[in-house]
C-alpha cells in the first residue's frame, strides 16, 4: 500500500504541473486587460491612459515574457507564495484562507446529505425490487437528477424563505443558512448514488455467496448490510471520487445565488475583475482537491475488495 501511494503521489506531481500550465495559459490569454482595469481603479476614472496602463503592467509584472511569468508563479507555489491579488492588493493565500472555510462547510454538509439520503434510498430500492415502492423511487430519483440547480435554488428561496419565512434568504448567518445551499448542491449526486447503489446491489444479489447467506436464514437487511453492501459500494465510491469536482463546480453557482461567501463566489468576483493570481490559485486548488479525491477512491478500492491488488505481483 505504501509503495502504491508513493507511486500515485509521484504521478500527481507532473499532473499538477501540467494543470498549472494549462490554467496559467488560459487565464493569461483570456479576453480583457487586467492592467487596464487596475489602472482605471487606481486613477478613479472610467478611462486609463496608455502610460497608466504601461505603468500598471510593469507594477503587476505583466510586461514580462509568458514563460518568465509562469516560472515565477511556479517558484512561488513551491514556497507557498500564491502571489498578490490584483484587485484586493493582498496576498492570495490570505484571501483564499478567509473564504475556504465557508466553502468547506457547504461541501461537507452537501457530502453528508448525499450519503445520508442516497445510500439508504438505494438499499431500500434494491430490497423492494419490482415493488411499487421501487417504481416510485426510480421516478423520484430521475426527477431529482433532472432538476436544474438554479431552478431548485429559486424555488426553495421562494417557498422556505420568502413565503414561509423558515430560513434566511441568503448570506452566512448560522447553520440555518446552510440548509438550502446544501440541498441544492446535494440533490443530483444523491439521486445518482442511490440509482448506482440500487443497480449494483441487484447485480450482487445474483452471486452465490448471497444465496448461501439467505439459505442460512439471514434476513434481507442482514444479507445486504453484512454481505452485499461492501462489494456493491465500489461503483458508488468511484462516483464519489468524481463528485468532489462536481460539488466544487456546483458550489460556484449555488454560492452566487445564495450569496454564500466561499471560494465559488470569490472566483466569480475575481473573473469579473480580471484578477489573474486569484483565479489561477482558486482553479488550481479545485484541481488538487479532485486529484486527492481520486487517490482516496483507489485506496478505498483495496479496503472494500481485497481482490483488487494495489501492489504489482512479485516476480
């Protein structure tokens, strides 16, 4: 296991380097000129002179060749220096540190909701296969997976916040403010996981060891929990590894709608202000989280099913 993890970490390093280069290339070639935006804000006028723009480019380091800028950025990343925000004139690390807590709260709440709702529904649907409850579950899961997140968000705001006044409309004002954003982020992945687990359990139920367990007099729930769930969880774990990236993607829109002060809202603000260092750091962080999620999935494979060998065969 240790050798396997070491190999994966070594593979992750060039992957992150390639990702960082792609991010830097796309961001620096995006439409608009951050130096012009910076010069306008600094002068307090709607128009910036050519000299003001040149001065801003020099101050921000944008007058240097592309590979010089990229090399300087990578060197800073290696030492923990993410650069300075063009718009906020503060270290990017400090800006991200202020916002990451809110995003971690939202993603953690959504992930717990996905597991608490998706897994039991998947088990129940498999146990009541070909029953009317299974059909109702399949319809409900399909509807839940098909609802656009922005539409659900506005419906929750109208019903729970505006009409019933049960929850705050927006902002981060306590645990009550977390309920609606977490539901919006979690509903589609929870529906997908429940359907995956249902299909996987139905396949596992045809195995000989399941029939043997039932012949020994074990109840249906005991058979599922003690013998079926472990092997049936592998597709779910695979999806969970990819859902981390999907959660971060969904959080961007959700944070905007609910004015949740996290990384998603910060990234949108940075894009509108053409704040290159902040955009690059936020996107690279999302990519790193995605890589970590896939590494955890590979480790869980070996824990769930010992037949999956993480180490190469000895020769």
